[in-house]
């Protein structure tokens, strides 16, 4: 009997332990499933602008309960941030005045900001949604994010600044490593929203092509939502043609970069480095021997500096650039550009900046000698080379946004390569030459 009872009790105890183990495993399994979902939801809600171009957080005006005034922390509430993100831009069919009682003959007065009228926004072209946003919810902040290195970041900054100034909005930068790179090069005045207090709840407006102008992005003052986020590369001079003075004020080089570039330009204008090539160490050591006066106010005033940007290494060796459709100029393009400037100016020096020193030594420098042209190669940090090119009188571009901005900042005559994109490529489909290259620039093959 005791043995039987002992055996029964043992089997019962083993079953209870098994049930406990199963319950624990079930609870752990549920936690492993639920917790990641909750974390993902919270992360996506917080970091939506960085993770997606098509998010809709706080962007729907229709059927949303007004949650009252702003929170004590000063952050916008949901009703202030509502805007339609069904399309990444502005639909003119839903941006229209809404007279009272729908009487077209009745005049409705509306406030105006810097030439841009604020229109009531009615969500949905079908007209079955009655929720509208008034002037108290007009756009006040424009957030932008940089995609890529210095040149791409400059386009995003300048174009967004042009949009913000036109619509009387405050430019705010979304934090990214590329944003930090811009601040290492320039004395920018825009605020970086490191904690996403503003840009964390914004309504997206996407470009339709990387290198083409979109007029609807210039009308962000006519949509509903206090915080707007513009996504894309935004590479068109037309976005900031009305704000050239402000953009040039923003792109003032850091003092250390400016001092190095001015000393190097001073040495070049004095004729200390003609018909030579020098690496970064030689340039840095040589320019320290000279003071840093205004590089354009030289005793050798007759010398004309022509900056030449030769981008070649990453464009031809990195697979994503090749697949995207970039193509680099051949030597005949540089020859034609040098001949053009040699015919226009009697005393010139070509200052060649590149990301591929060996290519320039093997190809460009022999071309200079064959043409009896004076050339000097520089190979410093990217910011210094950009400042040197911008300090030249005129510029010859190759491909890419780095050379584009060197040419724009220089402010002189510019020669660009007419075929930066391969036929049938994605880049070719996304570039509009009239929007990307200013009309006064000269295209060569």
C-alpha cells in the first residue's frame, strides 16, 4: 500500500511539474512575440521620418478629434499636425478657398504671409469630409534630412531653406551623420532637432525625382500641419534661386578651412606651384609658410584660376554608382574645356581637385603638358578642396554634386559635362538638365 501510494504521488507530482513547465514556456513564448511587436511599434512611431518615406503619423485631418491647445511642454498636438499624406505633395484640387455656404459670389478675406495665401484645406477631393484647418494651424516648421555626403547635403539644405523662406517657415534639420558632416564644413545657422521634439511628428512631402524641380514643394505654406518634412535629394537650383544671398550666407566655410584654402590660393596666385603636382602633405606644409590675405586680392591680378573637379574613383569602381547610371567624362571633354578657357583668358592656371590622384597623374597632367597648359593638382580634405575650388575664378565640372557646388559658390563661368547619366539608366530618368544646370552654364561633350 505505501508503495502504491508512493507511486501514485510520484506520478501526480511529475504531472504538476510538467504543467508548470508548460505554463512557463507559454508565458515566455507570448512575451517573446508581444514585446518585440510593442518595441517595433514604439520605435517606428518615434523614428518614422528616418524609416519610411510614406508614413502617416499625425497627418490625417479627417475624423480626428481636436485634443485642445498645445501641451505644457510646447510640443504640437495631433490636431495641429494634421495633414494629408495620401500623396507625397500638394494636390491642387483640394487646395482651394472654401466660401461660406458655398456661395461663389461671396468674398472671403484670408491672412497672407510673404506673398503666400493660406487656404483652408479640405481632406479628400470627393468633398465628403468636412474637417478643415485654419490659419492657426498653418505650417511653421520645415524639417529636412540629408542623404549622402557634402554635395548632396548642401542641396538638401539649400533647397529646403528656399522653401522655408518662401513660405515663412523655420528650417529644422533632422539628425543624421551627414548633417554632422555639413556642420564640420560650414557655419550653418539652422537648428538640428537631435531629440526629434519637432521633426518626430511631421507630415512627409516627397520629391518625384532626385534632379528635377517640383513646384508643389514650393507651396508648403498652403497645406495643413504645423510641421512639414521634405524628403529627397532636392537637386535643382530653382528651389533656391530666389534666396541666393541667404544660401551664400549659410555656406560660409569654417575658419580653419577658410584659412587653409586662402593660403593655398595665395601661393598659387603668386606662381609658386605652376606646372607641378603636389600631394596633401606637400600642400599643407607649403601653405603654412605664407600669410592668409584675401585670395582674390593678389599682386598677380592678371592670373585667372580655373578650378577643375575630376571625380572618377568612386563613380567607376563602386557598384551602386555604376548601376545607377553615372558616367564620367573622357579626356576630350577636359581638353575642350581647357581650350575654351584658354581662348578667353590669356594668363590662366588650372587647379585640379580629384578623388583619384593616380588617374589625374596618368591622364590629366599629361594632357596639360600636351596643351602647354599650366596645371596644379591638389588633394586635401574634402572641405579644403571645396573651398579652394570655390575660391577660383571659374570652374570646370565633371559629375556629381560636389563639383556642382564648387562651381556655384565660385560664381564665375562654369563648364559642365553634358552626359553625366547613361542612356536608359535610372539616373537618366530622374535628371532634368534644365532644372539641374543653371541656364548660363556651358555644356560640353
